[in-house]
C-alpha cells in the first residue's frame, strides 16, 4: 500500500491507545512525567545501566554481554515504551519524534536478518515489538515530521513481523512467550486490518490465543510455569487485551477472573508475591483506589490493599489438586490481615519451564514476617552450552548464584545424595498433591514423588497457625540402595540462630518479631547444621529477593546419621518457647503410614497422630496441661 493511501486510511480512524502488553506501567504513575524523565536522563530498567536515547548510543548487541534480560528489553523496544504510553495519554509530538529514529536505527541494523545469539528476532521480543511498531506507524503517519521514506521502512518492517508471526514453527506454544507472540500479532493485525493478510493474522492470533489460554493455565486458573510472578505478569497482559478488545471479552473474561482469584492465594499476607520458581519477592501492595482500578475480584483487591482490615475472604485454605498446590491463609489478628498465618505447599512439575529443583517445597509466614522462604529467581546469567555437566543436571544457566537458587538445598526440601532433584531426565508429574484439608483444627497436605527412579518420598505438612508446623518426610528406596538424606530449611532474612537458647536437640532462631524453635521428633538424625552467607567452597545460606540480588539467610540442614536405604524426618517448627521432645518418645511405623508425635513446650504437651493409608487420611490432635503450668488454649 502506498504511503499516501496509508495516511488517508489512518486519518479516517481515531488513534487507539497502545496496548500495554508487558504491564510495565507503574501503578498510579504519571506517564507524562515518566516519559519526560526518559527524555531527560535516558532509559533504565531493573538496575541495568542507563541508556542514552541519542542515535548511535544504544547498546543493541553489547547489552547481551551484561544480561540476556537487558538485551531482550532493548530489542523489544522497552527503551521508548514510556514515550509511546505517554503519547497515548497526551499526544506530545516530541514523544514520537524521539522514538522514530530509534526504531529506524534498529530496522537499518537488523531488518529481516537473523544474527546468531542476538535478541533482534527473539520469539517474545518479536511479539512485544509488533504491537509497539504498529502503534508507532499509526501515530507517526499522522505527523508531518514523519516523512514518506521513514514510513515505508516502518511498514516494510511491520510486514516482516507479520510474516514471522504467521509461521507456526516460530510460535512458542509451550511457554508464556507464545502468549505474548499471539498478543502482539493480534494488536498489530487489529490496528492495521486494512493491510493485506492482516485479517487472516487476526483470526490466527485468536485461534492461537484460545489454545494457549487453555494449555498454559489449569482449569483451576493456575499458570503452569511454576512461578506466581509469571502468573501475575500474564494476567496484566490478559487484562490489557480485554480492555483493548483485541479478543472476545465474553470468552476471555471468565477465565481471567478464575485466574485472578487463584493468584490471590499466592500473595503473602505482608503483600509480596510468593517467590516460588522464577519469581521475585515483588511488593504488590496498593492503595485501595489503585487496587480497585488494577484488579477485578474482591479477594485480590483485599489481598493487595494497604489498609484493609478483617479477613480477606471466607475460606481459610484452598487446594489446587490439578495444579499441585495447597495454601492456607488463617486470620490471627482480626484487625490486621498482614499478620495472618500463611502456608503454601508446592507439589507442581508441569514442564521444565521456570521449574526449580524444589519438589514438595513450601513457605511459611506469620505475624507479618516470612519464616521459611523460597530462594527466588536471581536472573538468567551464564547461558550454558548443551552437553556441559550442569546442563546435563538440568540447569540452563551457569552463574553460581543462579545455579544456587535453582538447587534443591536452596529450598525447603529433602536432598538425596547431595544432588539436586532431576528436571531433565525425569518426566514431569503434573501434580504430586495427594490429599489436603483440615481435621481437628489442624491444616494438612500430603504429596509424593520419586527420585532416582526408585526412591519414594512422601511428605506431610501439619499446620496449626500461630503455634506450630510439623514437617514429616518418609523416604524409601525400593531397590534397597543406601543413600544420604538431608532435610533443608531456609529461614527469612531476619531470622538468626540464637546460640544462647539453642541446644544439641533443638535450634532457636530469632526474627524481627518472632522466635522459632526447630526440634527433631524422629530418631536417627544428627545435630542441626546451619550456615548464613557462605561463599566457600560453594554458596549456601542465601536468597534472592530481586534481579541480581543475593541476601544472607539462615539455612539449616538436618542429616541422617548414616547412609541407609530408607529414612524418616519429623521436624517441628514451633513458635512457642522451650519446645522439646516429650517422653515417652514419638512412634513412627516403618511404612510411614502411622505417625504418633509428642512434644512439650512451656506448659503444654502436644500429641499429633496421623494415619495415612491409601484409602483414607486421618489426623488427630490433643494437648494437655503439663503439671506446674497453665494450658495455652
């Protein structure tokens, strides 16, 4: 289509706002101020170096040496995204006139040419850039300062983006990248439906989107990529697509609402994302007006609202048996939901995408303080060569910090023979959540997985909010081979071991507001070993709250006393002072199906009985006053 005809077609139509597919726009942000800051000081994201938007100053390829993520952002044209979003709100010519030379420089350098190891035509970058390129053409064609030659180059590049996105082999149907490819294709095709083959592209995008929505989310609304922050990111995009009316609202919105409700369970009471898998510990707190504007379900609005009071919902627990998660959120202070008791159990393995070596891991928080935490994402650094030793063990990146946060010992897991759970050779099991619920006032969940083909691991969590959590692990090698077994716990960064209160049979840790006591209730374990911020001979005692950040955290290991073909751990994490095993001791059957645990704290003896035959799960809990003290009820 000739440029004058293109200008004429667009002149008959209003300029539609840019679809914010990435969800970059900060909540409550002044977009004009954001754009002016980029013009004045350059563009910066996630602590990466600031980029001058002047011609010739953009590190198109050298950025890859700093970070793959940074290079991706640059090739996605994130660097002038604030200008386009601001122009959507207030059409100041300077925003488009500063963005156009950058886009033309990219086209001149990369055009339709693939370059090894470059993010220029990276799958997800093409999807994101397609929507931004289409908007830039739409806005630029309406300005006299955008000459015909520039428009011809932009439209030619748009056709190249259309051509690539039409290729079924190019679309990443198995990951969230394909989701963004379909979204970018739809945004481009809807804006330029009068151009050749764009109507077919829109139909194709709709078909792909429906397929991926069903494929990437379970029927329970949980994203299958093991990371609540990716779930959140996709919901932001899904909301933008609904608002932009790129897809049929009646088809998408019900799925969106189910997924938003599911996501609300993966926000800590202190309003940061649960950082399972490749998730940062993102602060999602909002003022009530912003929460109402951003989210659609009442539960999610209450979960993120800064000054909400009372319960966030009617239910205190939610199981996701298809997805592989169990979550408890129990009110402990009627006036402050940030102090709710919170437990989230992770028994999901749907694919290798963003999956850590974290089978049957969990997190725990109370009193507004994370007690047991996940390791976080750190970032994607040090891409490994296929065939390298780490690659064979299931890692994609070789940066030591990245390897550590993916490893089994960085999570609240059981490690077998000192190696991380396999993610490459073994087939994903989907959900390993067997049973869950509440009995006798105690929340419980049970999961089971296999390691090294023959080692069976059953884990039971029993949780009484405000008081204690019991972590029971039964391991058995069907081939009767001996193994080393270690049970790992990583505590929130505020928790430190209190040597003065700790003893050989128990470990006391003090946090900012809470104190916890670890007690082993099973036989055959050595004394507790703990580290914090270790760098040699390898990393231990760390977690990553955000990109390229490591913070010290206390890591505790409980080891079996000797190599054996089977082992049982029963570890109490108590919030009461003075917790210790009770006499007579606990009794656990060899099969791990019958469990009787006893422990005592200041004034109360606790008795927890669990029967877990295959046909029925039974849990009973009793407590009695210890002579000389008052029962805490």
